[in-house]
């Protein structure tokens, strides 16, 4: 079972990855410094440090599916 409190939804728009809101500062429509081709490496087991450009908060992405990024940090209350 995927730990929902550690997952955050994302969207791919025109080869850019966005989140609807930052889990730390709640800024809307944040463009992530991540490319869709990097998601393939993450899905195959490679971890990736993600620094949100809006507030410089950091999480490590452990896995990804077509809708959610799974991180090592609790991002929401279950």
C-alpha cells in the first residue's frame, strides 16, 4: 500500500512537470526542476533530490507513478 501522506500529485504539461500547490508554502502552480525523462529513472529505483523553487524546501523522491510522486517526507496529514 502506498503511504498517501508521503505522496504528492503532479501533472505533465508540455514536457514540464507541475504541482498544483507546494506542500510547504502552498504557492499555486509550481514548476518543478524535473523532466519527464527523469521520471523513468525514478520508477526504476533511482532516488532524486527535489528542491521546490518557491520556498527551497527539500524532499527525496523515492518512486513515481503516472499521477503521484512518492517522497521520504510526510507532506500531508492522513
